């Protein structure tokens, strides 16, 4: 399950250093990969906390989604996430 965030400073710095977008960076659009459910966590990753990079550990909405996936084994469509994008380029948004 790739997670993405437009507020992740570490991804932005890495992208600038390596001269290409990083997995999880959403500045040039959310990248989706066949066989994976991509989740945009930008709203759950405020820049004020850990430069937008700590959301996996301190965002209640991200932790709740991980719990739904790992413990309850709910499919992405049953976890209260918003589906975004056209067919073939769909991803999910944690609001």
C-alpha cells in the first residue's frame, strides 16, 4: 500500500537531490501502481508535525486506516476513504 503526501519535506528534498519524483511525492501528481492501492495522506500530514514525514506514526486517521487494513483486513473500499481519479488511475484519499 503506497502512501503519498504533498506535505512530506523529506520526499521533496530527495526528489530535488535525485532530479526525479519519489514514490509518495504528489507534487507532479499521485503515482498509482497496478496491484497496489495508493493512498494520498496529504491532509493527514501537516507540515507543522515532523516536516510532514511523521504522519504514519502520529496521525489518528492514518493509524485507523492501517488498523482497518492489518487487523480487520478490510478492503480499501470499505475503510471510509474517498476514491479519486479516472478508471486506471484511481487512488484513495484520507480526509
